[in-house]
C-alpha cells in the first residue's frame, strides 16, 4: 500500500504517453493526484483533461493557446493557466511536486526534463531525445540532486527491471556482460530498399504493435528509434556501445534482456502497452495495477528473433557512430533527425532521404565537447539549420 498521495506533473499530457499516464493515475486516486499538466497547443484536449483531473496548473507553449484555454475553463475549477518555458520549468521543479512524467516529444522536452532532474524529483523519462542530446548533463544533474530516474521507454524499463537491484549503477561489476535491446523492426521490416524509399507518412505511422505519436512512429519505421534508444541505454546504464546489441523481435513481447557473465539472460515480457512501464515508474519499488491484461504466451505462440539490417535501415548505424564519436554528435543526429522526420511528414522529402539528411549534417557540423547546456543548444540549432539547408537542396534538385 502506498502510504501517502503523490503529486504528479505530466509534461506532454495530450500525447500518447501523457494519456496513458493519466489513465494509470485515474486508476489510483488515493495514491496519485495531478499537480500540473502541460501541452503544446491542443486547447480542446487540454480543456477536457483539466476538467477531469483538476490540476493546480496547466501550461501551454504559446500565449494564444494559453489564453484560449483560460477562457475555456470554468473559473471555479481553480486551475491556473500559464505559458512558455519558464512555466514548464516551474511545474517540473515546484516544491509540492513528487513525480514528473517527461513526455514532451523531441528536443523541446529537454529543459523541463532537466529542471525536474535538477530539482531532485522522481523523473519518469519517456522523452528519450533529452538523454540523446544531453546525456552527460542530464545524468550529472540526477547524480547531484539525488533525483530518482526511472526509464519509461519500454526497452529501458525492461533493462532496469532485469538489472541487479543493488548494483544498477555499475552493471559490469555486477556481472552484466551485455544488454540485448529488442526492436520490433517497424512496419517496413520485410520491405525491400526500393519499397522503403517510396513509403508514405501513413505507411510509416502504421506501427504493427504500438500506437504512438507520429514522430516516434516514423523513427520506429526508420529504426532511428532504436538508434536513439541505443544511445539512451548507454547513458542510463553507463554502458559502452559494444555492450549493447540490437535484436529484432517482431512480436514486441520481450521488451529487452540483460545477459550476465555466467550465461544467464534475464528478460522482461509483457503485452505491448506503455501503461506497464508507466505504472512501474510511478509505483517502483512497489507494483500497481496498470489496466493491462495478462500476457497470454500460448496465444502469442511464437517469439521470433533476427539480426537488424543496417543496409536497409542506415539510421541505426548513424546513431551508433554518433555514440562512438561522442561529444555533441548525438545532439546533431537527434536534431537532424527531427527536421528530416518533420519534412517527411510534410511530404517535402522521401523516406530514404531521412538518413541522407542526417549523414550530411554530421559531415558538415563538427562535434564538440558538450560542456554545458548552451553548447548543446548551439549544436542543436546548428544541426537544424544544416538539415533545413539539406532539405532545400534536395527539393531544388528534383
Ligand atoms: P505525442 O506526439 O503523442 O505527444 C507529444 C506531447 O508533447 C503532446 O502532449 C504535445 O502537446 C507535447 N508537445 C509537443 N511539442 C511541444 C513543445 N514544443 N512544448 C511543449 N509540449 C510539446 O508523442 P508520444 O508518442 O506521447 O511521445 C512522447 C515522448 O515519449 C517522445 O519523446 C517519445 O519518443 C517517447 N516515447 C513514446 C512512446 C509511445 O509509445 N508513444 C514509447 C516510448 C517513448
Ligand atoms: Mg521504446
């Protein structure tokens, strides 16, 4: 039993992870209460969430959306509507907050996730891009403040569960030889390179096992999601790139594995439903009901495993090379990918041009030591600019 009620801030409340988080919270009203919600600009969705969860604060990215939400909410609700980055940081670090779900998509989620880490909160990290961009700074902030960092990405949550409870910070000392990061392979797993090059945004967003936001869906189709997760695993669990191996597992039932020196391999299994890792992060080290049905292995029947194909999915290689190179190269890859994915979703470029653009950006923008947040932000904006130029070059050459 949970002894006291915990106050939760949900950053990215209207998104796929945000909604799943609020679903789990609603199942445990005696244990969790919503302190604040934040979203980009979907006023109607936020209005409904505010009425249901009655947060003390609601934060929108821009002033117009905040004003629209303010007028849409009954005054008696008592929710204060704020806007912008400083408000995001405030609700992530407020003294009354116990838990912060960091589920904004992309680099936009870094400052607020970092604010939660610096304030020593229990940080449920879904926003993998924050760690990819600024893993060094993020992990240092967690260390300094004593924040409890719980990975929500299903693979990393699985790895966390399979690591030895007392020795997670030093996996090698605890006899861990490797982490096996599973990948569904995405919707184009069996497609030829020629067909992949012609893929449409709708095809890329139709994931076989998971229902997710559009950006991460495209990342899953290109395997950049696994590339970002590869980097994420290295930061979270202090692993070298050669200690992480990607294994394609199309059923998405084994969420990842940890291999030990003595030959043992521990796995975490479950239905592909993000409410499981979210409930784990909320309640750890306890366990609560997540609303997820029991896994039926007999119905699943078969669990398949195969090697990833980096020739058809070059994004995986680009991410691995970035982590091997170190410095700001991971931030460069992340930013270039965000621009390339947005351009693909706008039908400005083809699917095969996503890795081509990232490759051009890492060739043109040099990696430096990521000493502080300003350096990381500069790398991010330089890479965005170079990626936009690459997109423009591609468009004029057509
Ligand atoms: P989504 O697109 O469904 O939701 C994104 C949320 O972020 C929305 O609430 C949106 O309003 C908010 N947002 C977007 N831009 C913003 C900005 N500039 N400022 C403030 N808020 C902003 O995305 P999602 O699928 O929920 O993914 C969220 C994060 O979780 C991503 O980093 C993703 O990689 C990660 N993740 C998602 C899943 C999943 O199953 N969906 C699994 C693992 C990890
Ligand atoms: Mg994942």
